[in-house]
C-alpha cells in the first residue's frame, strides 16, 4: 500500500492508512466491538497485521470495559486477544506509574494471554503480549550461543514465538526492549541483542532497523557531539543499507509502516543523507509517529525541522 501525499497536516493516529482499523477504532471509542471483530478476524492468516491492529485497538479500549464486555458476550479468539492486549497495556501502565495495583494487573494479564493463546494456538500475538510483560518479572533464561555478553532473559518465550512466526516484528522489538537500561537491562546487553537479532534477519527486513532503535535509546544529549553519532560510518552505512534493501518493499505492505519509516528517516537525516531521507519521508506520506522524534524534543517540531531541511512540505507552509 502506498501512503497518500502530504497535504499540509500530519496524521498522528497509529491506524495510519489502514482504513478498516481506523473505522474499528471509532467504533471502539463509541463502545461498539463489531468492527473490531471483523478487523481482527480477517488477519488470522497475517500475524503482522494482527499484531498491529490488536495493539492499536487495545490502546483505544484500555480505558473502558469494552474488552471484558465483548469477551463475556461473544467469546472468540478475537475478543480474547483484545482482552489480552488491553490487560497487557494496563499492567505496563501501572508498572510505569509504580502503582501498587501492578502485581494484580500483571497476573490478570498473564491469565488473559494464556486464554487467548489457547483460543488460537497458531497465533503468536498473545505470546508477544506476554513478552511485553517480561520486563516486569525479569525471567533469566540462558542466552543461546553467538552473543558476546550472553545476557539472560526471556529466551524460551522468544524462541516459542519465533517457531510460530520467525520474523515477528513486535516480538523482536519487545525482546530488545527487555534489555533497555530503563527496564532493568544494560547497554552492553542491549547492543549485543540488537546486533544479534538484526544480523540474523534478511537484508530486506525492517528488523535490520533494530540497532538504530537501540541507538536512539542510547541517546544522551549531554554527551560530546551526541548528534553527530549518526554520521559515523557504521551508522551511516547501516541506514543507507536499510534504505537500499528494505525501503523499496514498503509499497507492498498492507499498511504504511510509519514507525519503522520514522526511525529510518530520522537516522538518514541525522547522517546527513538528505536525499535518502526524502525518500523515507515521502513513503510515510502524511502519517507521523512520535518516536523517535520525541527523544530529541517536541515531536512535531523535530519532524517539521527535518522535513524542511530535506526540502519537503511542512504544515502551515504556503
């Protein structure tokens, strides 16, 4: 799917150009779940889209009782999945807020994930939700061979997910996030895992972006020449390689991968590869994500600055 052209305003909603998902989000906000059922059921054979849609829908439903009500009224793999996703988000939010209800919500989320996994065993998405929760209970399975630091972590669960879906995007990102310093990991483990995961992925895969995600996570504005890191040959070459090998495949996606394109556009812009950055921005169309721009300041200001310096239209420009 090719993103629409930029018409003067950013579209920040994570549904982007997935029209069915956008309509389902509207219905979920209104307390209706039929559109969510249809949007999820048609993805049983496409776990990439299923993961994306279920996460976006859960973000819309997390502050209401829709997921519980839908599961009670019409038990199915889809209603169980939405409940699992909602329970996951609630548990993570409570943990980040250091709310005393965290333990209870984590237990509820694990129960919800198990139920969803039993309803559709071939679907890796409930296990991916459990992987997101791993940063809270910190499992310490031994790492496989091939990693310099051999960091312990939720390797067994990750391996189970990969048997179901070897290149599951969200699983790789959730697994890498387990090793972020702010989640209890370390810089050495983060870089080791990011390198390991990206190098085993096909050259045309968006998973090659994982080291660039880790680079943003590692950003320290107080460090000497912090904004020049992306100009180093290692990172410039990585961004250009992804632009060359992955970007041409974006047009084949069922929805525009806005977040991945944002990381790529940002890395190319910071590496002073404005021509290639223009291509990534153009592939995004009007759609925008707050990451990675929010790490560097106000996301809209940062995005607008980058687009302007790449010679692209910006909001409010005549």
